[in-house]
């Protein structure tokens, strides 16, 4: 019942709204209620509902504006100062477009509005647990950022905002973000986990495009309109890709390879991250700091706290902040069939090898080389996710079997090409040393003989 003015008289009129099923109601909500714009240089206007806009005003979300997406990469690519807040908005934007597209297909299950809202909240808040250099510090004994994000979603003021403003259960949002949590037997949570993390996910579609844009390189650009249009429901808990969309995943995989080669694992980016990692590793090993000391920092507070400390390991943090980088003096390809190379994947063995190198360099130069002046850097194995269901007529086949050029052998070649074991030295040491390549090869070959010192 509503009142309208008609010919000077107030008339009561009853309007019969068409009945909508669950999916139509959610689509109507996604089209009608997202009217708060945020201007993004990459995607144009990103539209939020009033409920989700309230989450972006939270202190927890705003802290992401003070953490760079690519850590020290701005030291090499000056434009790479974009933040995790901007990335999180981009992930949410693509996630909304994905679920909107999927809901138009008959095979998509009827998902209640509150679960769709929880998914969009998870996309927006998935990076809350990040602290500076999170991805560079995976080898340290630290909590996964997804687990930290889930804890933040479940605790305190943010949980209240989710209940009162977004009208969703924080527990559902947390379980979508953190896959180590019990899914409670809910098909919706399993589906949204697959949407948020996989070969063709909003996180990857945003960061490849965004990182390329801000670094000024052409490698990461994706056609997200086409990629999203090729997604189809695959049962109640999964999604699949139409066979015609194989090229979309191929583009993502090749773009990821090129971005690692040119940006993420650029030689000097690796040097900077290796210095940060070495300083923090030694600080943890020697009891100078604890794991919890690293959580909750912004870039500024990280450098202010650890760069100001006078213990020797933290001199590495200060040097990165001041762009006084070490140099890559030698490198060899990582061979995953080599027992010695596989041993170097562990930080404690790398420390032994670096100590041995420091001894050899001291003997050659006739002066003491401090342990922090010699670092061995070994990148972790890159994950190229290719296990993805593809719709081929009425059949569902795995992506590698769908006629793509990205076979397991090609993926192995990609990884092998990217991974290099590097000897990273303080510049004056590197300038004085001859035969660094031979020293690195010699010590690496001997690692198996003397790693017993740790066992």
C-alpha cells in the first residue's frame, strides 16, 4: 500500500510486486543496492552497498592503506606504491561481478542473500591479516595471514560491524577466508572458497592487472570480462570453465610467469626481500624478537621499530629502508633433483652454508666477514594452479587434459626457469671478491656433508 497525489487528492494504491525466487532476489539486490562509488584507477567505479561501505571505514580495513601490496618492489619500480586496501577493493569488485554472472545460470544453486553478502565481505576483508612482507616471510614460523584475518573477523569491533551493519554471521565470513577452519558442512562455504581461491579467482585477476599497471609493465593484463563470462556452475559446490575459456587461464598462467620473471622475482627485489628475511630470521633465532612482534604493523611502523634497533641483524632492515642494497654476486639454477639444493630450501641449512661461505671469503680476503654480510637466497617453488574443471559438452575434464599448452611439463619448465640460488653480498665484500660463482657452487655441493651440524 502506498499513497500518491492524483488530481489534488491523496489516493491509496496497492501495488502487487512480482514474486521473485531466491536467485532473482539476490540478482536484484546486487543490481539495485550497490550505489556507493569508490573511484579506482584500474577498474573505474567500484560500487559498494551501504553495509559493505561501513566495513571499509573500520580501522582494521583502513590499516591496509598503510601496507604496500608489493613490499620493497617500489625500490626498483617506483610506481609500485599501491596498497593492500586498493587490492582488497579490486578483489571485492571482481568477486561481485563473478557471483552476479554465475547466478544467471540455471545450474547455479539458489544461494540466500546473507551467504552472498558473507562472500563479498570475505573478498573485501581477506587480506586483513597481512603485515609488511607477509609473502616474503613464508619460511619463518609465522601464522598464515588467512588465519590472522579470520581471527580479526571473529573478534571485537569488526565482528560487531559484520553483525550489526552488514547483517552477516562473522563465523561464515571467517570460514570462507580461512580454509583450515571447519566448513560446517555448508555447501555455500565450499563454493565460495573455490570462487575466492583457484586458477581463475578474483584475487589473481586483480593483483596481476594492478601490479602490472603500477609497475608500468604490460605482462599482467587480463581480459576479466571474457574470463568471467566463461565460468559456469559445476554442481552445488564448485565452478567450471567452458572449453572456449581455456585461453583465459592460459593468459593468467603466462602473465603470472612473466610477472615473476620481470617484477616479483626481479634480481634486486629478491635481494631486498632476502635482506629483510635474513634480518628477521636471525632476530627470531637469537631471541631478539618473537613471532607476534611482526603482526599488526604498517610499513612505516615496521621500519620504525625494527630499523631503529641496534642489534646487528636489524642493520639489514635499515639498509633496505635506505635503499642501501646488497648485490647479487653469483647465481646458479635450482635443481630439484639435487639433495643439496633441496636442503637449501630450509633457512637453517642456508644459514650453515652462508656461514661456511663467510669463512671461505674471510680466508680469501684476509679479513673477518660478518655473518650478516653473506646471504644465500632461494625462492620458494612457484604454484601454477592448473587443476581446474573444464566443461566439454556434457563431460567435465581436468584443465591439463583439455588441450591446453600448459601441460605439467611446461609448468615444470616455468618453475625451473624462475628459480635461481643467489649469493648476496655486502657491496664492499662483493667488490673485493673474485671467483664468487665458484665459491657458491663449491659450498652448495658440500652442503650435504656439513649440514649434520644441525641434526
